[in-house]
């Protein structure tokens, strides 16, 4: 949908120099900036600088805030902006410069960061040629911890597959799309060969879960993921629930029956009757409660959680993204 602005936009740019692609050099980015004056550009080289950089950009009264980093940078920025003020968020644009760029694949700029920024700043200089997309944030609350915000959360097999990829592929310099594809291949191989250490990729975990105002129930789950994005990596859409709730959630109960045969229908969001009978569940909810022991991922960042302090997912409000 075309953006409604028809005037030059006030633009800020936050660059995370720790992001994977930025560590390899930013010549294209600097070239784009040299041809568009007036962009408020702040760089961070250490996470200790992050809050100050966000505070300075928040005071600029920007129309558009460009994020040059990965998923962790995007949700870190949004979390900090939401904590600092109740004012409406500026529109965002994302340059895919991180190790995990799922948000950018859905609502970010296409192409290399330097070329994408040049195209974006050209459109922002007139306010024309921009398209907007809106996504809902997931608010993530847990007793004793500050509120976080994100677009994608996962647990169990999804997190194990990510850790497998990081353990074997990232040290070899394999990142981005190739790492995601190879990670899926490694995960499939792990399923085929079976566990050697007592815990397989699809080993079920006891969970207490509840949707909206329904009573919590117990289940053994092998896969859990929830998102407000329209597309995940490789264009996957592993959700088929009904209802108006913005948090699309899919759970797979364990033990998983014929997992490799079910993978493609799952990723397409088109489970067969056998899958639904054997424990593939998808719901659209306003609120999701989860309680379990183990790792829990928020947009690529992994946290340890425990049953003693349940996780609550709820609607965190809308974010507008601009694309050129």
C-alpha cells in the first residue's frame, strides 16, 4: 500500500556495527549517506551504547527511523522506545544486516544494505514511492523481568535447530540464507539419525499453556512458535488457526508422528487430517500463557525460562514499516 506522506521525511538511522554484515564493511552505506544530507546517523559499537543512542534518536521527532542491523537490533530498539515513552512510534525501515533477518524478509528493504538505503533515502526525500505495511508487536511478560517486545517467539525443536546451526555452521562463516537452509538440512538429518545424547531434536517437553480466557491445560510439546509476521524464513506460513487474535500460534504435541513427511504441510500452514488428529494445533489469540523449563527464543535471542515464572504473550500494539 503506498505511503500517505507526500512531503520530505525526517530520517534517522541506527547502525549496529556488531551486526554480521556491518562487521564486513559499510562502504555502500556510507556512499548512500554521502548523497543524502540531513540524515541523523548514530552508530553503536557496544551494547552499552544502545540505550543512549535510542534516547537521542527518540528526541529527534523523526518521521522514519531506519534500522541497520538484524532482528535483535530491531526488537531491542522497539522495546526501548516502548519503555521510554507512550508516544506513537515512528515508522521503521529495516536494512537486513544481521545474522537473523526474519523481520526484514517480511517487511524490510530488499537488496544489499547500501543499495537499499540509497533507494529508501531517495524516496524519503520526496515522501513518494514509499509503501507501508503494518504488523502487531507481541508483548512478552514474565514475573520479575522487564517487558520485552518482539515479532517471533519459539521453543523446543525450533530452538534446538537454531542452536545446532550456530554450533556447526556459524564458526565456518556460514550465515544468513545459506545458514538457514543448511540448518534445516542439519535438523532433518538429526531427525533421521535419531538422538545419541538422550535428547532428540523433537523430544517433547511438559508445558502448561492457555489461550485467552480458557483454563490452562497440560501437554507434552515438541514444537512451539508464535508470530505476528505474515511470512517467516523461506516464505513459510506455519499457521492455520481461525479467529481475530493477532498472535498466531502453532504447537505440535509429542511424540511427533512421521515428522519429515509432515514438515512441508506444516511450513505451508496446510496440515492434513492425520496431522491435526495427531496433535498439530494452530490458534489465533489475543493472549497466550506458557509455562515450562528450558530455552525460549525471542527473534533470534535465546533466554532460559522456568515453570515457576510463566510467560505471557499479548498484543503489543501496531508498528508501521516503510519500504521503497
